[in-house]
């Protein structure tokens, strides 16, 4: 009998996508979220809708019908030492909020393996990249000190390539998958910790879901890779699409960001790939521009970062700042990237001035 793992997931919006895959595979998950979210998850389960190749419409999965167990609660009643794995699924600025900050500190001190599915890699993960001076990167984080107790050897990064959103007209426990790609995780430093992820990968791959008219294979798998650079494949997508949604006075969709000027998009994408290459990434581990541009065709809304800025957020994840800073340290620069970073900076300044 394969081991069944107990996973703590901090963040229930995007986190419920990985959670549903784990409970479908028979594992247990505890979601850390807001009280009104927890109440819904505990009562009605986590509901995830996803497209399945060869089928019309969406397939709906409810965690209450899965072999594994899902529960939810707040930051105070989570003891990291009781779990085999901790997953970080909140946006980077949220880790400094009261309760979350203290829980992250307990996670770090517990020494438990911790996998981030954020677009913004946690600072201690960046320390796993050979030869990278992470002291220059602290300015890109909302509050870099929240990561102080997390050891680089205990943390890994998983590229959150699948796109999912909460339909605004639905309850908070409903998540809809827009782009059903895979989670791509780097291994941990330790073989024992990596074995947990490999077991989860195999269990998720083995899932066959009964839709009522036959069993189907569901998309969105977990793939574990040996290279620390594999999850950074998301950077080129973020800088070409997500951050370029941010315009002077309004926001545009990811599709428009990528397809309005394909030549420029290709340049930005290639530049970010070259930055990853200079850091030591194998170009074969990164996604080709054509493949991304094709996927971007289906992304008809502004990115979550752009929507947050439009809604007045004083902080967002700054992978754009991270790439620009690392590029500069390698003697690399691209005007469009600088302009994008400046545009995001100006929105944040305006939002902070309003909030202030």
C-alpha cells in the first residue's frame, strides 16, 4: 500500500486546484484560508471545474466525493509539524499579514519540506541557485524578512502553469480551470523529501475520474524535475504576458499583451530565457515562445497582478523586478522590460498614495 500523505496548503483559491488532485489520489489536505472560505470548504467541499480533452463543457469534481479528506481552517490552528508537506499557495505580499507571517515562521522552524506554487519564488528558493547573490533581490519582495526561518534546503518551487480563477458569480469554494497545463516542480535537496513529490506525481497520474458516463483521465498533473531552473520557465510568460497587461491608465488582456505586437513579445520572451540561461538554465527546460503564444490566445482577461493593481492593491508579486535585477547583475538589459517595471512601479505608487 503506497503511503498516504498529509499536506498543509496555505491559500485556498489557487491552492484548491492542487488540493483536489491530492484528495482524488487519496491523500489528505488541510487548507489554510479565511473563516468564510473555511466554512464553505468544510460544509460543501472544494469544487473544481476543468476542461477535459475530447469532451464538451467542464468536468466538475467535488472534494466531498473523493477518496482523500479535505478540511479547512485558519492560521492559528495549523501545526506544521503534523504534516508531511507544506504548500505555499498565497500571493507573495500575503505572507507578511498577521497570522500568516507567524504560521510561515512555524513552517520554517518545523523543518518540514515546503513547496511554493507562487509566481514569485520565495527568497530562500533563490538561494538554491548556484552563484546567485540573493541580497540584491530583497527589494523585489514585499517584506523579505518573512522568509528568515525557512532554510533553502527545505524549500522547492513549483511553476504554477495551470491558469485558474474563481468565477465571480459563484461561491468562494468554486474554482474554474482556464488553462489545464501541469504543475512543474523542482526536486528538493534531499532524496527523502523529493520521494514525497514523486509519489504524489505517480498517484495523480494514476487517477481515473468517473464522470457518470465512463472514466476519464484528468488534466493538470504534477511533474517533478531534477533541475532547480525548470520552475523558472514561468518567468518569460509572466514578463511577456502578465505584467504587460499593465497599461498607463487601464489594463489589457494577456492575449492582447502577447498578440498586439508579436515581434516585441518574442523579444521579451527570448530576453527572459537568455537571463535564465545566464543563471545556468538548460534552454531545453524552458517553453518555446510559439507554444506560449498559442496558449495565450485563450487568456482573454487581464492577469491577476493587473487586476489587483486596478483594484488598488498597494503590493503585488514582483517577478518583473526580480528578472530585471538579475539581468542587470549579468550585464543584460531590455527597454521593454524596464518600461514594464516602471509602469508597475507607478501604479503601486499611486495606489499607496491613495491608501495612505
